C-alpha cells in the first residue's frame, strides 16, 4: 500500500519549487493564514506515489476541492478530462488571467475542468487577488 507521508525535506523541496504558491490557482502562500499542504497529484488511494514527481504545493481550498479527483467534466463540452497536472503540464498552456488579473480562465478542456472543479474563482479568492494586485504582488511572477 502506498504511503502518503511526505518528509520534511521533500515538503521543503516542493514548496521552494513552487515559490510557495499554489500550483493550481496561483495563490500566494506568503499571504495565507495557513501553510499550504503538499498534495499528491495522483492520490495514494489511486496508486499515486510519494515522490517529487507526484507532489504539488496547493492552497487549502484547491487541495480540499480536488481531494482524490483526477478527472472532471469540461464545462464547455461536457467531456470527462484529466485535471491539470503541474508536474507534466505548463500553467500558461491551460490558463490565462482575466484583463484585471482576478479571474483564472481555463483555455483548454483540462483548464476549464480544473477551474470549475477546484473552484478557483470563488469570491474570496477573486477579492484577495484584486487587493494583492493593487499592492503590486499579484499575479505571481
């Protein structure tokens, strides 16, 4: 049975690799009330392994919304598609920011399904992005 224990060293590596940002919604960890968990992209319950190639830094909300999901429905086509994988895919290939940098827009089936499944544009996230943008720290570089 796979283990879901992530060592301190591996957790540190994942956070540094992600600049402590959520690798899904791009939330800034330095402005979060809670440390971001390191999550298994392919959950251990579905055979995922605890190695850097299967781990992502994720905010509490994306991590909780994703839970053990690996697929979701594209809101445009209704097709079941894989969720975004930050280890094998590039964020800019699946998502763009709205003109005011507050809304994450999925531009592919995977992007749209991930935005919807992880609730990336919930009101609180949009409001925080607007405030952080006004302070010049959003979107992340």
